[in-house]
């Protein structure tokens, strides 16, 4: 192996601003960093007040969080590794003086060569602490209920640093990562924001971050999404953006709602089925499953207890998506995914009851999952947890039979065909902006068909999608296809072919990997010569 040292790459310092300090927070840590400063003089290690710490900087120019700025924390390579000329990385935050001193010996009892990293989450932009060692790292008051959180590779390997001052322990050594963004760069530093609705910047980018961050279960709550009752936040362990919704206890315990909560819970890991999965469900006492979920006593109608549930947070939905630069084939793929979700619901005898463009969520897929599939987005249906309103708000997404007095009196509406109409009408938002607050009656139905014809003539909606839309938007419910029949339509042939091609490619890769293993192709991984490592 090459003896060249692989240097860690911190954030560029040109046009940069110090946003945080990683400082000593007890006598042992102060003594440790003071020894390092006197013997090695790292440029970013400076004294400030009665303590000493490393300065962390970020560029002022706007950059998205895919840049993956990383600061490595550790004791650095041992003398044995250097002398053997093995490849190694140097930490940006060095926590050990040169070998040979008693201080170095003590430090290496608790701190590994590369012990942990600090990095910005690629989606939410929050600052993460992640362990890379078998030895513990403790984030004080970082767990649920503000108890100490111990990071461990095989249990919880990472967490969000969500306070102005974040105290971290490596054995006997206590440090504090403190956000110190200067006021004079406030406007420019705020350009490093998440593009998720309701998420405010990490405290790293906020000169006046929250002193007491509010959490509910395992979610750091941020803001309410405008015009909704949904609160955005991030998972305190993974940093993933999540949406938090709430229900009153008496609503949650209704068979209609509780069965849907259980159903959606199954789709947390099934992200290719077109249904938005639920991650967690908990009560306001921070207990999951909710503490009253198995109670047998009668529900008190006057109870104001609430339950909460979290789902992945989408950047866009079919109403607010910027469709202008999205090719027709990519729009078609998103339509297909939502229809797949509706077919999944109907197959399980579940109807949605309130499909709107806002119900069709669009997620940006991670880079590693999009190389073999298109588009770089994933669309799902967000399940409605309440029964369909008998008198809904006027919308083009409400089928015409809902407004029929005869149907209202007899209550004989075909709920599945209502969903079909609503889904097709929601797709129209990818091409045009239908009138608001419009009830579909005979006259307005003619206008809707005219809109469809116009979009078709302009070449914006192409065949055979035009034909399928006309069927799904048929005046008579009996003339509309079922979700399964719509899913079998020829319009999706190219998408199914592409999905099959991707599946075949994955199978070939798995077979090649199995053949490689059966053929005795063994690879040796060279590890750091540390007897304490697992």
C-alpha cells in the first residue's frame, strides 16, 4: 500500500466564516488541547477566554448540502501506522498529542484514531454527530426526554446537534460544540437553508438559534407548514426530514382511523408501492405505541388527549411542483407511481376519500437510488385518516355525483370511483391550473373536457394518456375504470418495460456477486492495529 497520507478535506477557508467552535469543557479536555497546541500548533486550534478549541468554518457563498462538508474527530494515526507507511486519514479535530507522552497514552484509552465525524445532513442541512468507532461517544441531553444519548455503531450511530451549545464526552474528556455565527454575515449565511417547507436552518446557520429545542418523541419540531396543520421537523437520530401530524384521541381510536394508521405503518420500508408510510405513532406522553392504544375502557368524548404520527417530509406535491421543466415521460412516471398507490389501497379494500394535488407527494430520491431508474423523484399518495366529508369544499377533484341530490339522499356513492376521478383531476395540475372552488356540474364539466382537449391539441398531454384521462373523468361512475384496470392501460407500457429492465439488471448483479463468492474471490480488509477494536 502507498505510504502517502490521505489528508482530510475540510470546508474551504476562502470566503469562509467561522460558524462553530469545538472547545474543551472540563479540566482534562483543556489540558489535552493545550498540550496539542503547544506541541503541534494546528492553525484552527485557538485559545478563547478561559478555554481552548478548534474553529470550524463554512463558505459564505450559497452551496447546497450535497457538498458534504465533513470534520473528522480523533486521536490521529498511531506511531505504528505511520512507521509502517500505511494509508491513513488525519482528523480535522485532533484530540491527542504526539505518541510518547502520558497525555497521549491517556487520550488513546478513550479516543480512537478516527473516532467520530461532524457533517451536514444532505437533505435537512442539520449538523450531525456520527460515531465511527466501537468506543462510546456521549451527547449530553441529546436523547428523547433530554436524557444523555450514547452513540454506538451497532445501536444508534448518529444524532442531530440541535442546541446552541452541544456537550460531547469521550470518556473523561468533555467538549462543547458551540454555534457562533457572527451577526455581520447573518444575511449571507442564511443562504445555506434547507429547501423543505417549514424547516428552518440548522443552528449552525442561525445567529440566534433556539435555546430549548422542542422535541416530540424522536422528532425535533421546527415549524408548521403554511396553510396546513402539519409540523415539519427532523429525526433526532438520523437527521431525516419528517412531517408530524396529530389526531385527537377519540378520532384515533375510531376503527376507521386506527385501521388506517396500522395499514400505513406497514409501508414505512415499502417505498416503491406508491403509499406514504408512517414511521412512528405516539401519544402526547411520549410513549409509542400510544399509551391508550390497548385500553379497554370507554373513550371519553370530552378527552382532548392527542396522538401524533410521523411520515417522511416531501419537498413538493402535485399542486406546488414546478412542472415547467419536467419532461412528459417523467410526469408520466410520477402519475404511474400514484396510480400504483391507489391500486394498492383499493386492493386492500381501502378507499382514500379526499385525493387532492396536495395528497400526491413528491420526494427527491437519493443519488445512489436513481442511477438505474427514472425520474429522480418518487411520488406517493398520503392516506387520509378521516372519513370523506359528505359536504366537501368545492373542487375540480370532487366527482360530479357528489353534488347530486339523489346520491346525497341515498348514500350510494361508489367510493372507489370517486378516488379515480380525484386522482385524474389531480394529475391535471401537472399541465394546467384548474379553476378554484368549482363544483363539477353539466356546464363546468363541458369546460373541463374543453381544457383537456386544448392541452391535447397543444401537445402537452399526449396519447394514450388523453384517452385514459377521459375514461377516468367520465361523467358516469360506471364508465370509469377501476384502479387495477387503469394500471393495466397501454400508456404505462414504456414505464413497465423500464422497471423490468432495472429489475433484471439488479438480478444480474446479485448473480454476479454470488458467483464471485462461490468462486472463492476473497478480499482482505486491512484494519488499524488496535487490539481494543471489535
